[in-house]
């Protein structure tokens, strides 16, 4: 049987499983033993993934990694603006999740 064709939903559910697996593997008695990060930029299928994955990872203590800090990405900073390219989801620009969560989890560039 062939593998299913990758979709945004498969990508998100697989990434969430990996987040759960890694957070469980690197915890002892409920305390994180290692700092974990999720790479949220660029996105894989759609911009909304940044917001969805950050909202899943941050409550689990997983930091956000962008691996790039430059001022000239299109729509990198939306500050809540809605656009057609973002599927009408607020805060899915590349830096928006950093701004939303910088006091909650580690941030890496």
C-alpha cells in the first residue's frame, strides 16, 4: 500500500505527535531536562501552521525557533492583521508567534 500524499493536516498531526514524543522523552517527574524547540519558519504548506504549531508547542514548554532574523520577509510581522494568504487567521506572520510567546518559552533565531 502506498504512503498517503502529504497534506497540511498530516503535517500538523505528525508534528504534534513528535512534540508529544519529545516532551515525554526529555522530562523526568514532569520537569523538562532539556530545552526543546520547534522550527516554525518557514512554513511547509500554509502560513497558519506557524500559529497552530506554536499554540500546541508553547503550553508544553517547547520553545520557538525561526533560524533567521531579517527585516525584509513579506508579511513576517502582522500584529493581528488578517489577510487572504493567512486563511483569515490572526498572528501567523513569521515573527508574530515570537511576539505572542517570548515571555513563556525560549526563543531561538
